[in-house]
C-alpha cells in the first residue's frame, strides 16, 4: 500500500503546479484588463467571465463594475450637456452686454465731453454782458447827473441836453450789444439744454438695459437653483453678471438726477437772459425822450422831467443787470460740472 501511493505524489505535484499556473495566468490577464481600465480604456473586455470558479466571479464582478462606470459616465455627460449649453449662452449674453454697454458708454462720454468746449463761449458772453451792463449803469448815472444839473440853471440847459443826446445813443448801442450777446448766450444755453436731454435719453437707455440684464440674471439664478448641484456654477455666473448690472442701474439713476438739475439751470438761465430785452426797450424810451428835448427847447423842463424819470428807471433796472449777467456764468459752471461728472462714470463703464 505504501509503495502504491508513492507514484501519485509526482502526479499531485504536477497537478498543483498546473492549477497554480492556470490560476496565475487568468489573474494576470485580469490584471492587464484592470490596468487598461485604470488608464481610461472603458471599452476593454473582461476575460474569464464564463468560468465558474473564484476567478470567474472576480471577472464578472469587475465586468459589472465597468458597465456601471460606463453608464455613470454616460449619465454624467447627458447631465453636463444642458449646463454647458447654458454656460455658453450666458457667456454670449455677457459678451453682447459688454459690447452694447461699451458702445453706448463711449458715445455718452463723447457727448458729455462735447458739451465742455461750448462752455468758454458762454463764459465770454456772460463776461461781456456784465461789462456792458456796468457801462450802461455808468452812462445812466451820468445822464441823471446832467439832468439834475440842467434843472438848476437855465443857462446850462443846452449843455445838459447835448450831453444827454450824446450819452443816450452810446447807452443804446451798449444795450443793443448786450441784447445781441444775450441772444448768443441764450442759444448756447439752449444747445446745452438739448445736449443734456440727449444725454438723459442715453443714460435712460443704459438704465433700461441694466434692468433687463438684472432680470435675466435673476431668472437664470432661479433656474440654476432648481437644477440643484448641477446648476451651482451657473448660479455663480448669473450672480456675477447681475452684480455689474445693478451697479450700472445705481450709477445711471444718479446721473439722471444730475442731468435734470443741469436742464433746470439752463431753463433759469434762458429766462434770466430774456429780461435783457426789457432793458433794450427802456433804452429806446430814453432815446425818444432825448429827441424830444432837442426838438423843443421851450419844453425843456418837461423834457428834463421825462429824462429824469427815464434815468431813474434805468438806474433801477441796472441794479439787476449784474445779477442777470451772472446767470449765464452760473449756468456754464453747472453745465461744465454736470458734463464732467457724467463723463467719469461713463468712462468707468466703458473700461469694464
């Protein structure tokens, strides 16, 4: 019995070696496929899945894991596709908004800067009007002095009349020049007012665009919230888009108030300039009175009284001339300030 079992040992040993090599080869093949899958090759076929031993169970489990991984990858790709499309849409909207606002901001800055060169003309006109009003006041004072001196002595009536006749045309010319300059100043102020209206329209357009962008960003944020974790990045992008839109709305609201103040100042300046026409009419009355004095020396007392009344009216009127002459200067300062303040935030918008 002992001798018969001895030949079985080599057979068992060889069988064990064969089984070990067979299992080791299967595991090596399975290891190669695992390495391929680990490198990203999800299409690698799992070997030994038809075997009924532990190696087959391991191969089938690995195959099932690969299938599950492929399904998860496909689901992730399908879920990421709408988010990618939404991201591209938001990028396009942001680029379009930046282009539109940049163009409008450039045009608005050019308009605001274009207002400033016209302001020196208005300053010169205001200075000339102030100087001429002072000259008119001085001439009226001299005429009043001459009239009162002429009423004291009959011998000086002729001299007083000639002095009045000499001063009245000069005063009339000064007043006429003041009226002409006032008309120029009025035209400049009107142009400033029209430019302010155009700027207001452009600022209102920017405000409307910013409000629409804010609404779009809000809608996008709500949609991203409904999408859950997949829409988190899109919600952050929507918030970043809505933030500069809100800042733009606040900036344009402040600029609209500034433009309205500029327009109101322009209206007041035009109303003040129009009163210079009354001064021109008063100067015409003075000239008529002087002609009457020269034509009828026998009525010199009456003429002196009329001239005295006229000079009193001119004296009263001339007290308001410096104030009226300063109105264009004030309007010019406000216009320059408004245009400068308008250009700064608009340039900052264009830079963004």
